[in-house]
């Protein structure tokens, strides 16, 4: 892609979220929250054939499920992770050239259909990379249910564009 087209395309994105904008310890509460509906809650579990009845069968659940996990169908964990990461995207990885790694995913409390999630982020590390146009940023993301219970934690490292290289002011 020619340099002027790359600069024009980058100009369509947000004014913040470039490599230079991140500092270790920066904490963000992301603006949007999302209520988990039927589609998000069970579709992925069915696609990967996660056979745990608590994910997609209202009429045949083990009595242990209700006691330990609450009532209602559970949201598949990776759908919970994807929702939290998606809510954090605009503020953290809108200018990413690549997702480098994911680590330490923990599902700390159940999420049920109808729960609303809010995402938070802390910058854990920033590092130079071999790419002159980008640097590495490591984020800790976590999501809370509407009752302020932490339901998900995870670490993500992304290669983020440098504003200085892309000619954005």
C-alpha cells in the first residue's frame, strides 16, 4: 500500500490509542457495556460442541449446576472473553497491526443470558519492537457483571502503530 493511502486510512481511526499514548499503569473504564443475549450466549458453545448442558439446554440440567452456578443458561466462557475484549477494542487496539499473544484467561464467576458486562483495562507493559512503525503494549483486561462481580480476566499483547511513523498529529 502506498504511503499516502496508509496515512489517509490511519486518519479515519480515533485520535488516541497510538503506541505513544500508552503508559504503564494507565487504567481505562471502557465507555460501552453489553448485555449478553441468546445469540452470544449459546451460539459459540453449540458451534464448538461444548456439551455442557448448562450452556444450551434449559430442560436437562444437573441439579449441581443450579446450586453452584446460579439459575439460567450459562454463557460459554470464550463468548464472555470475546465480549470483554471487544468492548476494550476501540480504546486499546484500534491502531493494532497484530494481536501478538493472549495469556492467563480466567473465568472467575458465571455469566448468564441477560447479564450485562462492562470492560476495564490496565496497561502492564510497553516495549520496543523490531518494527519501526509500531511497538508492543501488554494489557490486562477484566470484565464485571452488572452486580460488580469480576467474571473475566485476561492478558493481551498487541503490536500498536506509532503515531510518529504514520504521520498523524
